[in-house]
C-alpha cells in the first residue's frame, strides 16, 4: 500500500513533513515516524519490529487531507516529541513500557543531539501556530495517535472494550469549559460517523487523558487561542504484532479525519 508520507529521502535528510494551507486547524502525527539517525541505528537493543509496535504507524497517512498537517518522521525511540525535553529520550526500561531500548547507556552527546531535534520541532510548531494565532481568533491542533490493545500477545485476549474505546479523546491539559463548544460537537460527530457501515465507540479520557507535551505546549503558549485535542485510534486498523494494516480501515480513518478537520474549522 503506497502511503503519501512514507519518507523517500534518506533518514539523515528528512525530519518532518509540513503541509500548509488555509484555515485554523493543524493536524499532527508526531509518533508516525520510524526512522532513526545513522549513529543510533546500531545502538538499539530493540528490533525494528519491536520499535514499530510502540510507534503510531499510518497516522501520517490518515491526516494527509487536512489543510494543515505536520508529520514527524523520526521514531519516538530516538526522541519522544510528546514528552518534555528532559525526559524525551528513553534511558531506562521504566521510561517506556519496561523495554530495554539500548545495548549500552547513551553518551551525553548522543542524547544532546536527539534533544536538539526535539527543540527544533517545537520551534517549528511555534512558528506555524504563531502564524495561525495572527490570522485567526482561535485555532485547533488535532494531535492524532494510536494505541495498542493486544499487549499480552497476538493470541491473547485484547484489552476489554470498556477500557479501550475505538477513539479516545484526551482533554486533560485544556480548560475544558472554554473549549466545550469544540470538543462536545466533535465527539458527537465522531460517534455519528458511518465507519464502514458501523459506528465507533468514542469516549473521553478513558485509555489516555491527553497529558502529552504537545497539548501542554499549545495550552500554555496560546492559553486563550489554542485548543489541542489528543486523538487516539485504537489499533483496530492493523495487526499491532506484525504491522500489517487494513487498507479499507485506513481509508475510512482518512475520511473521518478529513470530516473532523472540516468540522473543527467551523467550530473554532
């Protein structure tokens, strides 16, 4: 399956893809990336497949129709853009689901290089959102992720549905009352969306609460203008152990995100 945001340039040349257009909505896929710097590649104790399992593949694909879209191409195992700078590089198993990421402790200069990428990414986010803040009284960041629900193995029972909605909307870091006119209609529209002949289970702050760095950064930097919504798809659209996607589900997700960004542009 050809995915528009799959990097064509070398790992060293491409950090992220930014598409800029009209309107007050920016869709992001900051955990879509799988690439890592050349100097890090032989230091991983994890295999490529093990890293992919905890990344958010195909989220860049599903946001590609948003008028404004930002997709990171570096793996969260190089640096996690949804964590604060000082904790963005995983050092110990406790930092990342108990996984041993590195064969040996990272040198200080290696960690510093990863943190520079993080800082540059947020400088880019600030630049784009400063432009939106100048052009619109309010703007929305739709921060799209995905999450695992078969952590005990491919043949083990999945996470019970009551704890794992199809879409989890995270609103922890926002002043919820201020943005109720945006969040509530969005949730309603997602629940009403015809997704391949069915409706989706959409709930707020169940599997995740939206406590990531991107949402915090938006709400702290533009407290009166910026609304960041953490949007988590359960990985019902792929086999999270093999990485194999369901193309029809991905196309439906793409339509859903397009529908959502259109709605958010009107609500903002």
